[in-house]
C-alpha cells in the first residue's frame, strides 16, 4: 500500500487555480490525482534513429511505475538528433547543440507545468548529457533511464556494428573490399532498436550516469530490446516517487565524489572522449567544481580494463551477459577505486547497491583483472602545450604508438581533409589538422568519425595523427586528438599552423606542441581575421553563447555579464 504524497509546490490548490485544474482534468486528472506528486516522464522517442525508436514504449512503463507507486505520471517529449546519420554531413553541426535544446526543453516543460519530479529516458549520444543538465539545473527528485544498446549485427559469423560500416568505407576506398561486401556490411550492421553497441558515447555516458548514482543499477547495460529494460523503466517510476517521499534531489547525489566515480568507470571501460566534454557540462549545471585537471589526476590511477569496441573485441551486450556495469563497479569498489558512500537514486549508497549485485561471471573475457590491465592508467589523456594552452583530449586505447612528430597538413573543413585522405595526399607520418570545427567555429563542434574511420580502414590509424578543435565520435580510434582549446575561431594557436610546420603529439609526456615561437605565432596572428559566424538560426545563437570545450561547451557561462551586472 502506498501513501498519498501531496505536491510540494501545491500550485494547483484553491479557488484561484480552478482554471488550471480544468485543463488538467481534460488530460485525465481526477480529484485524487491533485493530491499526488506530478511526475514528468521526459521521453526522447523519435523515428529518426534506432537509438530512440522504442522509447515511447519505455516511457509508458515509467509512467506505470510512477502511478502504481502513488504519483501521477505525465509523458512529454523532447528532440533527438542521430549522430550516426548526421556524421560526415552538415547535419553533424546540430548534434552538440541538440544537447542544449534537450536540456532547455525539459527544463521548460517541467518549469512551465510545475512538475514535482522527473524520469528522463534517453537513447542517442546527446540525450544523456542533455537530460542530466536539465535534471541538474531543476534539482527536483529525478531518475535517468538509458534506452539501452542495440544488439550486435552479424555477418559471416562475425559481430559487426555501425563503426564497421564507417571503417568499411575506408577498406573499400583502399581496395581491400568490393562494393558488394560494403553493401553487406551496411545491411547487417544495425539489426534493431537501441544505441550503438560498443563503448561509444551513448554507452559511455549511460555508464557514467549509473556510476554517478543517477540511474538504477543495471540501467546502462540492460539491452534496449529486453525484459530487463522494461522492468528498469517501470522501476524508475517507482524510484522517483521514493525520492519525492525522502526529499532526495540531484544535488544530494551528484557530488564531486560522484563525478569522480563516473570518471573512474569511464576510464576502466575505455569510454569516449566526449565524456570529458559532457561531464564538465553536467558539473557546471549542478554547481560542482570539476575541471580537466580532475580528469588528468584520476587518469593516472585508474587502469583500462575493458576489451570493448572500438579498440577491443566486445560490445555492451557482451558486458551485460557477464554482469554488466554493476559487476564492473563492484570490482572497482573492492579494489578501492570508487567512493562507496555516495548516495544514489535508490536512496541507498553505491556500496549498499553493489552489495546486492552479482560479481563478474567466472571465466568471462570482457573485463580484465587489474593485474592484467590493458593499460595501467586511463585511455583518455589530457594534453597541453603551445598548440593547446587550455588542453586537448587524446584517446590511446588499443594504440601501439604513444607519440608522433611530423609535418602538418592543414585543412579548414572536414570535407577538404577527407578528400585529401581519399585521394592519397595524406601519408604515414603526417599530422592532419582540421580546424574551425570548434563549438563556435563549427558551429557545433562536429564529430569526425567518418574521416577517422577512413584512416583506420586505409591502414593509417596509427601512422597519421588527426588533430581538431572539433570532436570525435566514441566510435573513433587511432591517433586522434580533439577538443583543442582555445579553438581556431577565437584565435587559438591552431588557427596559425601552416602546412609543413612540425607538430608533436606525445601521450606519455602529455604534450601537444608546434615548433613555433611565441613571436612567430604573434606575427602570423597580425593579419588574421576570424571567419564570420552565421547571422540567423539555432547555430548562430549557439555560436554566440557557447563556451570553450575546456569548460564543457556550455551555453550559460555568463561571467562577464555577471560582473557587469554586479558593478551596476
């Protein structure tokens, strides 16, 4: 038996609110419902991507869970952009801005409707951070549910996924496979609903959010098309009601220690470079002091343990079969790498949750023991130097090379760079630079999975360094460096590199440098003018508001305006 719990806001009580109640009666409210907490279910359902095609059904389960617990569930929708479909096109410029649209739209609906609590369900890459940014800002009792990962495709008895197709393009271009084989890869890679299966950005961020305590145990590794996922969503509705009853809010859960747990799990699993960007943005939204220096500190002590794609063999479905993310976290806790006393959406601590979870299955091959770690420290390394004064991120999982020094081949667009790779103008030993692709310059900081996939497919993944002030997909691997800050659009040093300049990427020394003196860079800057930004539309607004990637590429960092207001 559940108890009725009156809405904290009580905004719909009294004669004055009769018109408001009349509107709610039209969508199904009864007299008794006005005594219950109003629980919003933020659904990212859409037919534009397999990541989200099933989330309408998942949202219904969360609503049922909330209603049966004693709340009044209300489903509403927000947008999504498919990174896999927009990759390599002009549409990719809308991907990162969609994170902000998702956050803003959820905040707008919850604020406008005076909801008391939220379950947010996300699928594609930007859904997770978008939802968490909103939940952080609103600080209402909240639970996040991951829509789950897609089943692996299969071709000739071998598991494949979407990255297999991107790399297949490079293999086709190099003459390693024919058009018929590429078509077979294309047609078998994505067999149903769910997010891309490897430890790419969606699975990375889902795992990080679970580690942070904002999802129920198992949410990040339960497959999209499974009974476990349906139960996960139902349980989230029940859990959020419990959070309302106990008064537990995101700021109680998302502490600095909780973010450290998230970063630890990302490193252990070999997650996406995008985790750096998104966790910084979520921390900003919840007022936690997190910087790239924290990533650097934690990277030095957390080993890479997971043999997961893109650099490894397995996908999230395989991890699910051997215990999932909870079993990995349990192992990390036992090894002293997690803060066990952090509160979670269950109302219990991380340690209490994990005590109820199974260990990794005996004999499993997906997660290595620490004594046999794939790498003794984390695979995402923060670089600094005169080419990246504010920092850059390199992913080194699976790489045999740790550094490369070579001549720069500089391009101002991804299309120009891709053409150079396909035509054979990029050779082993080159440092390929793509600039004006940052948060402002892109605008939108597009991902470079297409070109990184072509390089790998052509066999150049470890002999060519690919540098950008844009981003890389979680599916990218090879010697790729992203998030170079400051970006070219604002006059960062990457804007002044010329063809033939000698550039060094060294993940061991943690440096990214170009052989130019400060005086030489200053001289080149004299005649430089920033390219004009778009004048209208969502990308124009985004470019004018977005911060540096080193700050999470957030759109509400208004320090200068704040100082001006205070002075007045």
